[in-house]
């Protein structure tokens, strides 16, 4: 997951081109044959019936285990691509640790990954204690390894690497804790993403020796992967995309435009079958797609068919729709069809429809350097992000990266436990709340970083302080959260002047003693106790005729 840019003309332009050329094609006939049974059909107009379920709107906070074989080297995100980029940090690290990518490719990294310290029950208990109301597990990444017992992908975690059904372990643990299960699906991009594996060094003693991205089954005779086809993992029996040798060009081709090599019908069909198998076997309540809109859109309707299947299956199971699908870089029509997800960023306004920001306390895949250099996000930063996002009608999905062996490191553990400490005092101001008339006040609003189509505005604005307030409501109660503790122990909430209505009662969550306040035309003045009830952010519970 990294920054992407839209192609010229945007999604709408490509969508129109796709639809105009679809009817009568084999792909269209195949889609008709696989129409799901239920009210949702595989088109945007039908998916616009979607209503975000209350469980998700009430949950507000989820934790994500963005964990797979790319965590094994402990060298950060997109390792299985970067290791094939000659001269890059990950290439150099790989050559030193494992050997040259012509001899030791990512398939061999998968073989090294054993997940020997993975304890899903302990991790899910920790996440629930921290206040998570849903859990997200990685089902596959761009590296194309399915982390479940896949009927349609031989390269899966039950047959290689850990030789465990990772998803089944997560699903059982989530059910034990009563947390809805989400799955994140990223494999639609393997076709373009792995193109670096087709390369070879341009200089040095290995110049011209191809990396392992074009290997065939016959090359595996006598190796650990004998009987496996590397192309089922790498998917590289195709011409390179335009400008493929420019490592940054992939971001402009993320939605299959600007010269991206078009995926084959077989590749698309395999991705569709794998994803339907995932949904039917593990019955997640939520799917996170790391795609512009839906997977393979607009060059295929596979994503539309998957979405319709997910929604219809949920209705059949529950008697009503409880499923959630998230997608990125959505236009106004598409935001009616699923939940808009903003990667490492957030909106600067109250959104009319529920949305989500996903972020991480470190890198998406585990990076030992972040641990060594103490570069994890603090619990304070995470808590402030949660409060800000919820005030704007959003949810926060937080990745806490696991080590390759499946364990959480001690510094991450502190962050997670501190989030839980705050939630135990203040969670009533988070769960089942809804936006108020305005989301907040304070200096941070004035310097908020603009939100681009791709997201990634996280951390670019002014840090929050005691003068920054965020509002939410629940029934007849207004919660006003102060994102710092004033040194003079005096709080002023300008928005809550007498013109807004009368404040009758105030309490400070975590504080037993009465709180003194005065309301006038300048706002609501509050006398604070000598000691702060906790850390990071402080919640006033306000009652009166202001809601």
C-alpha cells in the first residue's frame, strides 16, 4: 500500500470505455452466467442500494493484522517488489541476507516464513482489551500468496511457508472474542506489481542474469518447490507495462490505465474464484480492497460481481445486510455502494456517509528499523486520530505490524495497551456516537492538510493541543473532547456559547468530583481539576438543550 495517482480522465472515463466495449464479449457472457441470487446485481446502480450497517457505524475502531510473508525479512512494505529493484535498500538487504534474486526469489522467502510464534487467541484478546470492535486479517497481499486454504491458488499458506490455515486461525480467535471478522484482499495487483521480478541486474557480476520471475515448473526439479508453478505466484508470463522500468510508474497505473499491461481473462477469473472461495469459506463480515474502487475495475467487472455476492450472501445469512466493503479513491456514485477508505489520511469535514481511515503505527509490513529507532506512532497520536476521525463520521482501522514469526514486539505492545487504558475511561465518547452540528474547533483546523484523491495527508497538519476540541453526540448527550491539558487548568469551548443553547450539566470522564463551569456569549468556560484523569485526551460529557 503506497501512494497512487489517478489516470488521465479519471475512473469515469475508463469506466465508460469499459462498458461500451463490454456487451457481447466473453467476459460479459461469463458475468451474466455468474449473477448472484439476491437484490444486489453486479453494477454500480444496483450496488447504490447499499446502507452501511449499524454495527460498523457503532464500532468506530478496528485493529488490523497486516501480516504475511513480507514481514519475514523485517525490512518494510512492498518487500516482494523492492527486492527486485537493483540498487534499492531492499535489494541490497536481500542480497546480503538471502542471496541474489536470481537464486533466491520471493518464493524462497515464503519458504523461510514459518510463523512459529503466532498466537491468534492471545493477539485477539489483546486487541479486544485495547478497545477494538472489529478485526481485520490479511487474506493475501500483492505478493499473491493466499493465507488460507485456497481451492484456486496452490501457493497458499497451508501448502508452503507456515503450512497453516492462517485465516482459519484468525477467524476462530475473532469469534471467541466476539469480534466481527474482516479480510483484506490485495492480490488483484500481482500481475503489474511483480513485473520487477522479470528484470535482471544492469551492472556488476550478475549483469544480465534474469531474476526468478519468469521461472517455469520444469525449473523446479530437485528443489523444495518441485511440483509448484512459479507463474501461479508471480503471474509474469506477459509483456511489461509501459515504463515498467520506472519504479514509480506503477502508481499512475494502479487502476489499470496509462499503459498498464492488461490482465488476462484467466488471471481475472482466478482472482474472482479465489475471492469467492474466501468469502464462502470464512464468511467475513467485512472486506477491505486495496484498489481504486473495486478489484480490476474498470478493465473487468469481477469486483462488481464479488461485491454483489458478498452483499447477497450477507442478507441470506442474517436476514438483513451486515456486510461492509471498503474501497479507495471513490467517486460520489461509488461512495453510495461501499465504504470510502482513505489510506493514511482523513477528511477535513463531516462526511455525509460513513467512511474509514486506515493507518499503521509503523510500516504496513514489519520493519525492524522502526523498532530500533523508536519510530512507532505514539498512543497519543493514535488516540487523537481516532477522536478526529470519529467526529467526522468515520472509523479508524489501525494496523499493528507483527514480526515474521507472528509475535508483537514490546514497544508495539506498550502502544496497544496505552490505547486500551484510554478507552477504558473514555470509550463511551467513541462507540455508537454520531457527528454533531460541527466536528470541532481550534487551531489545528486552520492548518489541516488538504485531502487529495489518494489520501496520505496524515501528519501534515499542525499537531493537536489543548485548544483543539472535537464533538460527537449520543442521544441527548454531547461529548466534547479536549486534545490536551491546559497548563492553567482552564478550558474554553467557544462553540458552546449561550447562542448554541443552555448547558445544564458537565462531567469529566474519569473524574469523580463535580466540574465547575460558566456559559456566556464567549463560550463555555470550565474549571479543571488539579490532576488530569488520564493522558492524551480528555472528554467532557455535556447535557442540556444543545444537542
